[in-house]
C-alpha cells in the first residue's frame, strides 16, 4: 500500500480521480493494489484488447471501479471521459492514470472542470519508507535513496547494478516513447545530451543559453526542451524568488531530477537533490490534500546571499531551508532574508548526524530526523 491509497479511496466516492507522476513511480501498482478485494477492472490504452474494451465501454455493471491507464494517448480522451463519467457516475467510480502531466492535455474549451480530483505520485522518500513501509533503518534508507534512487522497483531490489540497468531502460522509454508521443523532436539524441547536461548541473543555477551554445541549438529550443522534460516528469525546476529582494536574480532556475541516482554531481549535489524531491513531494501532497497553493523557490541575490529553498504558501514565503552535508553552523543568509521577507521559520537540514537545536529561531536538524516526519504534518509551525 502506498501513502496515497486511503486518500484515493475517499475521493473515488466523490469524483473522478486523476493520478499522475513519473513513469514507473508506482501508479499502476498502486491502482492494482487498490482494486484487490474490490469489484473493479484495470484497462490500459497501450494494450490493443484493452483499447477495444475502453472504446466500447466494455465493463460489467458490477465492476464498481474502472481504472483507465494512459488514456490521454487517445486523441478524443477528454470528450470520452466526460461523456462516460456523466452517464455512469451513479454506477461506477473512475480512476485515470498517466505518466505525462495531464495539464498539457486539459487545454481547450472542454476541460472537464469540476469532475475530477488530481493526485500526484512521487518516488519513495524517507517519510514514506518509515511510516508506510515500516522500514525504520533511516541511515540505510537514506543511503539507498541516494545510491539507488527512490523508484520502487530498483529501491526494493536493492542492487546497484540492477538499478543502473533499470534506469537505462526507463530513460530509453521516456525519450523514445513518452516524449515522442508529446513532441515532434527530430534529433532525440540531442535532447538526451541536453538532459545529460542538466544532470551535471544539479544544485546550480542553470543558464540555458550556455547549454544551448555548447549543443549548438537555439536558446528557444533549450527552453522548450526543459518544458518537455518537466511535462514528462523527468526533471523539475526551482525558480528564484525575487519579490521584495533588491539585486535579486530573477530568471535563472535550478533544475533537479526525480531520480536521485541520476545526479552526476558531487555528494552535496545529490543530497540537495534528495531534499528537493522530498520537499516537492510534500508540498504536492499538501496541495492535493488541502487545496492550498504551494511553491518551491530558492533565494539568491547578486551579492551572493543564498538559501537553497524557500516555500511559499498561497504566494506568501513561509519557510526557508538550507541544505548541508556536515556543517551545523547556521547560515548567515537566514538573518539577511528573514529581515527582508519577514520569514520566521528557518531550517538547516544536515546530512551528518546532529542533535536538533534551535537558536535565534533557526532549527539545525539531521536529515534522518526531519525528512522522516509524516508527509501530512505541516512543513512549518502554522
């Protein structure tokens, strides 16, 4: 059972549920586990026989839950789902899954607004491993998340060679299948080089024009390719927060990977990526659960004052997070930005074991203590 299972069960009784997230993050397994012991059917658009059943709405009256996987690949999927849900919502519950972001398929006049709730599935994290899977060796879990990544299959297999082979196949499917179905990109190998360049720049502000120059592509192409990789859940961007900050750097994003093990930088970059994936997973969960709007940004000005992450809740900055491998000395940038942005909650997350301590309103805490807290807990004190 994954961390979203009870939430999905509750929402299915109210609306259609859209379940999105990276390829092989566990969406299909989650749905199939949900169907165990319940009257329901799982149908995948990629299977020709399943496709016929979907188009014919060929499911039994007693099959209460209808799970439709990858149906967004059908050109008329919106009208199909709208009509199906409107005519069968009294007798069936519908859960729809897909690897690409449904946002890019919801454009146009017919948006199905008001008919569904969306949940985003993320790879494993320390909090889910401890509280859902009851794996309580936090040091081992942390090391494996860094070495094997958080995708369920390679993580639970537990062997680095398997993880590397699995990762090669996953990347091949993303680039040769998922992206090709979304975009008409002639030289997919060049896009792979673009992605490789991003894996080497994790934790750094990414100047797309520099990568474009190295690859001999147009800056506009680099920007479009970044959007493609985000839409297929390969990477996510963390942009600088510039409001009320003099000399702020306002455009250059930092780019992180959904798979920690793909990071090509040093140990510090990989650990920062792990914290970034945890924070994104947590704010997505809180958004999908509570309806508040969260953003993950970073702070940096031209004078070198920098904080790795700042979390915004409903457009207001509420929490700053600095990531360190072993340095428990509180960052001076906390004081700099707290005065300007009026942010009270400051957290310095340290990879090495440290005893939690608060001084001048700044909490220093080890990764295994802070990142194992339940996902539904507030990131900051309300």
